[in-house]
């Protein structure tokens, strides 16, 4: 009984503290949460799979809500849809010569998104090396996502893993006119050449972006985000079992975070007092590689991004119960301490991520900017050691707690005010410690 009374008291304190802001209580409430969540996680959206027409309907809905809220478009583009293309390449014909000898795929691999290649040692490719002991995949990705043409000499200690680089040919990548040639060797080749033809296929993706220009610090940005894609429709689960319900609604993952971001936009628009510019973004393609956040992050000078609040799976109680959430990478910056300090007396608590072995700091849309030094963190309540509906068709709206979601949104809104006003600035991520 004492525990019940204590819990009720804490809930009452939290509700009382947040309710002092009548504007907040009017905008941020369970009814509004449910209104948006119902649309995003409905069967009509068919699980919002990346590259599907269903996810486009979700994007249109989010854009219509941004317009209704009164957000500005990014860079005065006139559209809330930030469109970009991903591409894959398939070899039609290819011939790679190294020092006059035709190279097999376990000795040389060319990665390109051009329909034709006719290059050699005189083509001005920058020569770089992947040395013994390096992380081959990490280093290879660095060059295939770069903005230069590279000749990459890979140490022969990677002989067994080298052929796996050929898999990069068919992976989704941002459209680029740059190419990379990987060569497995102990010494630089004196001559090399690649002639080839490739079948290039492009697919459209789109983030949804809106903004509230800052008053006195327009070029300092605070980002609120959530990803609106999910897993779509699948007849079978990962074990091959036929599913009675084939729609992966993604109510918690991450219609919940996207809903939270959209309501925060409503709230801060109503306040009309943000000194820093606030960006609100619904990311696409988180589930298939984080392409939406990667593209979005390229539009910014990281030094101008003061903080990022990425909202991911906030629809259920955390391991500590209601009125609580955790922050991934809590120890990386002092942002968590700033947020918690602004919640003193509310009964709401932001905890450090309790699931550190799962590397959640790197597994959501905050990661790209965090790797560039931005205090970019994910806020979540998902019990990652025991979340019964995670990546299952059962992740439906009926499993969510709308009242608790509203309380989390209120906590984020209240705790972020100092950062939005420019009175508080979180410390940067030490990029030397990141992998």
C-alpha cells in the first residue's frame, strides 16, 4: 500500500508540475498523441516499408501536419519533403588488369555507380592504404562513401575477407560519380586499369523536414527527430513461420517517436520564443541502413548543431515504470545532466542507457551526427532485453500507453528549453573515442 501511495504521489507531482504550463497541457495530451499515432500505425499504412508507396502516404501525412502546425520548409524549398536517391550497381561486363595481369575478384574489386568505367593509373585516383590490424569493412565504407576517386591498397593480411568487398557493388548507396578500386597487394601496382559496363538502378527516398527559425541565433540548430519507416508487410517471420497477421504496424518502432517529434513541433510553434533554430525531421530508411539520417546530416556544418533529440520507441513504460526514459550515450556529453536538471521537482527521470552491451548509441539516427561531435542522443523507453513486440506484427497501437507518451513529450519539451533558448549548450562528443 505504501508503494502504491508513493507512486501515486510521484505521478501527481509530475502532473502538477507539467500542468503549470497551460499551453503545454492543451497541446501535449493523450488525445493528440493517439490522433497522430493512429494514422501512422494504421493498417492502411501497411507497415511503412522503405521504398514502398505506403511509406510515401506516411510522408504526405507528416508533411500535412507540419503545414498545419505552421512550420517553415528547410532552406525555403517550398516542400517539407527532402528527396534524395539511393542506387545499386550490377556488373554487365568488367575487366580489371593489375600489372598487366587480369585480376580475379579475390585480388581486385571495383565499386562504382557509373554506367561505364574506363580508368587506369593515369586517371588521377588518390592512393590510400588499409593496413594490417584495421577494421576492413569500416575503412572500406569510408572510401566508398567519400567524395573522391580512390585506389585503395589493402594489406594481404585481409586475403580471406577481401572477396567480401564485392558485396558492396549491390548495396544501396547514395548516388555518386566517384569510384573506388580495391587491390589486395603488399606493394603498389605499377599499372592498373578497369573497363566495365554496369546496370545502375536508382530508388527515391524522402525525409520530412520542417523548421522554426531562431530569433537571435538563427545559425545554431537544435534537432528533434524520429524515423517513420518500419518493416512493411511480411508473410513469414524470420524463422519462416507463416504469420496470421502480416502487417508490421510499427506503432512503437517508431511511429511513437515520430508522433512525439510532431507534437513537440506543435508545442514550440505555439511558444514562439526559440532563440535557436529548431529542426523537426522524420527520417526514412532507418531500418535498412540509416540512409535518411545520413543524407540529412550532410546538409549541416556539425559545429552549428548544438543538440539532437532523437526519439525512438517511447510508447511503452521503461524498466523503471512510468514517468521515466533513458538516454543513449549518456556518458558521452553532459546533455543528460542538463535535461535532468531542468526536470527537478517534476517526478520525471532521465536515466543513462541500461543496455550498453547492445550499442544503442550507434543503432539509431543520432549516430551520424554523434560521430561528428554533435551531442546527439536517442531518448527511449524500450526494454531492449525484454520488449515483447519489437520487430513483430504485434507492435500495434493497443500495446502503447498514451498518457505516459504524453508525459515523456512534456519532459522532453520542458528539459530542452534551456538549450533552445541558448542559455544552455551541451558539451561535444569526443570523436576520438568513437568507433
